[in-house]
C-alpha cells in the first residue's frame, strides 16, 4: 500500500468533477457539471535508503514532505563513500 513509513499518511479519497460550458466571467452562460466521479489523491512516495538512530540502513517508502522537513536521515550511497575515500589529500 502507498503509505509513508515515517508519518503513516495514506491516500485520501476525493472527487473529480467534469464540467462543460463557458464561465460567466468570460461571457458564457455558466459551467454545467456533467459528471462527478470518486478518485484517490496519492502521496508523493519515494523509496529511500534511510539510516535509523541505531545505525541500521533500510530501504523505506517515505513521502516527500518527510524528506523535505528533515524527519528522515538519508544514508549515503556506497559509490559516494568509495569516491570520497579514494581522494588523496595534497
């Protein structure tokens, strides 16, 4: 399921409204609703390697809001660690 592992947010249910006609403010007779269908609003979930406080690294589904607020400590990729250690100081 598309759930954030940190804040446990889930998709929410809403509606999609189809309309036809020209709005009154642009000279039309107004918009008419031709259909209302139920839909789901999904979170922006990314699969990220996370370093937990006890030192373990796991790949976890995290929403982008948690990534932006800093609720998650991302683990450095092994490629970056190897590249950083191979550079010799002058």
